[in-house]
C-alpha cells in the first residue's frame, strides 16, 4: 500500500469515524485533556492526516468510557488500584501523545527497554502516588510515543487502513498506561486483547487479531 493510498484511507476513516462517534461522546469532551506534540521531522500534513486532535481524542474517550463501565463491575486498574473509583471517574484524565520518526523511536526504545530498534508505540505511565494524584485537578495517565513510519509500514504489511491501526495501538498504549500488560502471561494477554477488540467494535473498527 502506498503512502498516498494510506493518506486517502486515513482521511476517509477519520471523517466517518469522528462523525459517527462524536455524536455519542461530544457531551463528555471536557472530561479529558489531550496534548499532542511531534518531533521536527513530522510535518503538519502528517499530523492533519493521521493524528488530528478530534480523532485521537475520540479514541481516548472510547477507551476511558469502556474502562469506566467495567470499573463499576469490579475491574481493577493495576497502576491506579489505590485510587477510589468515584475519584477516578470524577477526575479529568490527561494524556500526552508524541509522534516521532524511526531514529528517535529507536533511541527511546533502546533507552527504555534495551531493544535496539524502532517500535510502533512506547508507553510511559505517570507512576504518581495516589496521595499526589488526589491533590491534582487532573489525573495524568502518562505519555505515549508513536513512531509514524513503523505504524505505516505495519499497516501496509497487515493490509490494514493506517488510521484503524493507529486506533488499535492508541487503545493498546492507554491500556498499558493503566497497568495492563500482555507480556505477563496468556491470561493477561487474552484480557488485554479482549478489551481492545471490544473498544474497537464501539468505534466500528474490525477485530485486528483476525
């Protein structure tokens, strides 16, 4: 798949996705804060085509809305288990997203995980004590670092539309920021994948594992 066809797919999915999803979640838009930045190598056209705030915010809200629903049924968030459920749901959630190129992504992956290659997404949890979070007006989830070139390459290799793949990885990254980890074992992997599949279904995006 060429980058031009990925651009076309991105624009189509972006429009259809945000139009259908925002109608359900616009009333909650003030509940979550999203900061998007990029390295100098990522130009404005890439941001506009693939990482518009409206689109990323919709995916973020779909994920947090799903999590909120399951918290009421007893789900525990590993990195926020000391936070009272009511406090969690009342707090504005803050998420930072940084988009970069393969060179910087490789350096960050080597520094964070001692793996010498550029990966699609890196998760940096906020890792703040509950007592500190309780004093803050917002609840920081942490930062996600996205390598745009790797995501485009993976989408082409897997015959997926780029924006659908970004949606999946964004959900995957947010779940990591909450403390879910598919590398701990098969049960944890199955749980995390089931969350991703169900959240993506809410966004009318097909199961990425089939």
